[in-house]
């Protein structure tokens, strides 16, 4: 994501394909646009341990730079490099989303891909013809009152609009769903990502006219209204958000030459806590919509 990235959503019914995803773009070494990440294998994430291994399967929290896919193992606090994305050309992956069946969808600013979560290989699906750039995405229930029904992929834009992405053949279009609304007379706009997990709900990182991102709860049943939590996260450019086993994670892009950070987000207070600073610029993150909610 460059500055503030919009969100997009996809309806995933049986007959009509629908997909979407989220994230920023990168440049330079340390996982920039110019080439794959030089880092290999796992690196620890500072901070408390993950969920109980007896209760929860190995975590499947995914995060990425513009060129490389990682898995965050929350049981060992390690970020494991999976592999470089293929078929992106000169573009960068700006976000990803994972549905309940573990199908991973990734996007550049104007193209949609299906991603092999074991290798990072990306298969082209469609060109996006909407007016907004593709970033900040998550699969969510198409009917908020029926979490067992079809899912759609949603995104929010830098104007605060929330849209759905529909795919027909090799072309993807957007459908307006609602918007984040206002807080204190200021428009609430997307700052980086949105995530839904069954039993946990939908949250997003948003901007409300300041210099830091806010964590916000999102109400799909109320025109996708956003309610900012607390006084801010203390971080800007939180381009990736994911939830696993009771913990909400954020992935921060520090900008060119500044690497990025892993953070923990408190849903009750909205505050962010630094877990680890690193050289990787994080552009997005994603997790299955049926991720475990109990540690």
C-alpha cells in the first residue's frame, strides 16, 4: 500500500466467481518492488507465545511484502518465509485474503490472482476494472446474519466506501455496499486492512483525520459503519491485520528504507503493542474466516 489503501470485496457464490484481496506496493531491497526478499527461513517475533498447541492447529496467519509470502507461526512466534510470488511482472502484491475453505486470493493494484499458500505461486484470475486500487481485503459472509452461507470478499477505499468484487471471465468489477461513515465530524477512511473471523467479528484499521491509525469495529448489517476504538493504535500504515487464537495482529509498513513491524492490537482499547521491528515492509496479511478464536 502507498499511503492510504482502499478496500475491496468479493461475492463468492456457487455460479458467479467473486474474489478480492489487499495491500501496498514496495521498492528497494528488504522485500521491495525491485526483487524478492533476501531473507530466508524463520525469524522470531518478540512477545508472548501463541495459542495452546493442544487446542489449536499450527497457525495459518499469512503476511507478505510486495514480492514474498510468509506464514506467522504463533505457537513459536516465528515468521516463516514461504516463497516469492510469481507472475506479478513489475507489480507488487498489495493484499491477500483467505476464505473458509483455505482458498487464498491476492491482488496487485489492478489484477487478481489465486495464490498457492505452500509456495507463493500466483495464478492470474482477472483484471480489475473498478475506479479504486485493490488493497485492504477480507472474505466475509454475503449475508451478515448467516455465517454458514456464501462468502464475499470486501474492501474499503480511501474515501471510506466498502465495495464487493465480482468476477466474470477474466474481468473483475466492483459493487458498492456501504461506507465507514464519520466520527467527530471527520470521515472515516481505510488506512490499511480489514479482517473477519467467525465468532470474532469484523475489524479494520482506519484513519480519522490524524497521524495514526485507529482500530475500528465494522458493522456490515448497518451499512458497514465503522466505530473507532480508543484514542488510536500508536502506529501508522498498518497495512495487514490478522486474527488467530485470541490475538489480533497488525503488520506495519515503515516506508522505503525503514522496514516494518509486527504489532499486537487490543480490541478492547484499540492500542497497538510492538512485538518486533524488522527489515521487511509489510504490505498485507490474511487468515481463514474460520480461524480459532480461543487460545
